């Protein structure tokens, strides 16, 4: 399987050099001159742990959570430069279940604002059980503009398959009616055993009729280290589902703003992950800058120890070659289903067509992309193959990296 990602990597980076992640780090990160920078903060606590979930998280314990927040604030103070407040796009709290620390978020946001001016709002991931009028009001007071709720499915049968409790969503819908946000996104998982398009369509309609103006429908990914025993759907069935979902949403007038996400209207920015550059704080958080990608330790205890010693908690760093940075850029930008030719040139000082003229020509011939108004846009077929490739990428790179990092706080190196 990883042969596909290896060959693609060699072809596109024009080199046999693998992605080499090493156990060294810069105690000061060069982010100040970076354009289009976003921030991510990871909160690794959940009330109960879902068997299918690959993210870095533990069961909530008040004492540990308190120590964690103190460490998080220390990490922000270590990394950030206080000379001048830098304008950033957005701040996003992911997890885990960040709302478990709702009374601590103010403290964290205040420290962030010491260093940054947030221009496009603050987002947070929520578990459906978090969505009460009281919690939403608190989040709004904190300046949060985007909420993303992990529904997974509105149907008991699929919640059961995923090991989640039966949920009464009526209070959640009432709360969403009472307290509004610029973006209300709902997450779903598709390609679960026995899931048909009719059933997914029902979930999409329920979401848009009950407060969502954005939805994310992720394909189920079977990570090697999770305890999920779910039977995988065939690729043929998955493709049919993805095409049916896309056609349904497009016919309804929703806008596909990334491979698996759809928005009710086009005038807002929804995504948390498609920034050119981002700084990540907290255990397991990643940072992407012009010249490096780095990932923090997955161990909460080691994370706390490390920042207590005034060292930033980076576990592995990848220092990019220029071509590696280009394919990183293209891979993540392509997730939005389009690449802006002028922005690529501004970022790398070279035209995309000069760098990858043959590949662009080939993809046009294969009807995977088309060019319009200065953008290369994916066709429906192109989006399917990206989705398909992303699955390989997740299993060949992310699964491998996270498997190692869950076992060892600071591995010596990792070659991908
Ligand atoms: C960190 S979780 C969301 C927030 C919240 N903790 C919750 O579960 O409601 C982010 C999202 O990733 C998706 N996800 C988690 N595990 C997945 C898997 N194995 N395959 C596909 N999507 C997954 C789910 O849709 C989930 O809502
Ligand atoms: S899916 Fe959400 S609630 Fe479940 S373990 Fe993962 S982060 Fe926690």
C-alpha cells in the first residue's frame, strides 16, 4: 500500500529522499514573517473514549486537566514573540473535547491575544452532549464564532456501531435555535457497515434543517491502533456513496468547500485545516511553517515536564526541501478542491505550471482537473481520486507516525 505514496512522493519531489523526521527542535520558531498563519490548540480530554477515534486523548481528570492548561500557557509564552502583536487568520480549539475546559478557555484566549490579533474568528470542536444553551452562551461570550459538532450520525443504529450512546438531539436543536454562531458545522462519518445513501441523505437534511450551515462527512478510517472492529466497505460502494452525497449537496445548492465538506452559502470561511501555515500548541499538535513541519509529543506527562523545563515540547521535526514543501502545500490546498495559481507563485516564487507542467497537462487529459479563472479545480472524478489517495496517505503516513508517537514520547527519528 505505501508503495503508492512512496512512488508519488519520489515523482513529485523529484528525489528519492524520504520525509525524515528527527528528534531535534528549535526553541524559537520563525513564524513572525509568515503570511496567512492560523493557530491550533489541542485539548486532549474526553468524558468517555470512542473506540474508533485515533486522536490523542485520555479520560478527563480535573487535576491533570489543570496541570495541562498551565503547561499550555507556558508553551504559548515560550514560543511566541512579544515584540509586536501579529495578525493571524483564526484560532481553533480541537480535541478531545475542548468544552470540558470551558472555564479555562478565557485564560488561554487572553494569553493568545497578548501575542496575536485574530482576524477571522475562533472555532471549537464540540461533542453533542456539550450543546446546551448555557454552554453555547458561554462560548459566545468568549468570542467563539465557529462551532463544529461531532454528530457522526443521527441514527441510533450507527451510533451503536460506533460505540456511542443513544442521543436525544432535541435539546441540542433548541440550543442552536436560541444561540447563533457565524458557522455551525456538524461532523458525520460515512461508509459504515449497512449505511445507504438514503440514510446519509436523511442526516444531511436533519443537519441543515436544525441549525447547521456547514457539514463535514468523513469516510470511516480504520486506524491500525484503534480498537474498532468495524467491517470495511468496498471502494466501489464508497465511491458511489461519495458521488451520491456530492451530487445531492450540489443539486441542493450547497457549496463543496473541500473534499468532504459542504456549506449552505459561499461567503464564509469554514475550514480549520487548510491554512498555508499554522502554529499548534498542546500535546500532539502540529506546526507547519515555511521551512519545517513539527509535531509535539503525544504524552501528556512528558509534555508538562518538558515545558516546565522551559523547552518547547516538539517530539519530531521535518526540515523541508523546497520540493517537499511544495507537495505539502499542494496536498493541503488541494483538499479545498482548488489551487490558486497566483498564490502558489507568490508562496514559492515559481509558476506552478513551470514546476509541474507535465503533471497538470496529464491531469487535464485524464479529466481530473480543469482550469478556470486562475484556479486549477478538481472535477468530480478528480475529487474521488484525491479522496482515495488521502486514504492511502492517512494509512501510510499518519497512521504510522501516530502509532510510533503513541508508544514513545520522543522517538529518535521517523522515516516516511
Ligand atoms: C476530535 S473529533 C470531534 C469532536 C468531539 N470530540 C466529538 O467526538 O464529538 C473530530 C472528528 O473526527 C472524525 N473522526 C474521528 N475518528 C474517525 C475515524 N476513525 N474515521 C473517520 N472520521 C473520524 C469524527 O467525525 C469527529 O467528529
Ligand atoms: S470522537 Fe470525540 S469524544 Fe470520541 S474519543 Fe474522539 S475526541 Fe473524544
